[in-house]
C-alpha cells in the first residue's frame, strides 16, 4: 500500500537525520512532493533503496559506487 511519509518518518526509516533527507530531495536522488510539508511516498522510498544499493550517498550531489567497503 502506498502511503505518504513526512521527512522525519523517512529519516527514521533511513536511519539518518532530516537534513540528509532534504539534501537527497534537493539533489534529485529522492523524489518528494510538497503538500504543506515535504513528503515522500513509500513506493518512492522503496524504489530509492533499490536504485541506490551499492552506492555511497554521503554527498548526494556526488554519488559514487562503493568499492570493497
């Protein structure tokens, strides 16, 4: 079932802080939508995890492949 998650909920699921989620959205790595507050669909979050498996997203504006880490 597709649900809308607020940024704080996305951050909790990704085990990161809210600023990182906003950076991911700003960089285009994660697609958000604004309905009052910024939100992300659960389908988009699941797709984001699949698309970025094996990637280093420390800097979402400069994504790199993980190598032997």
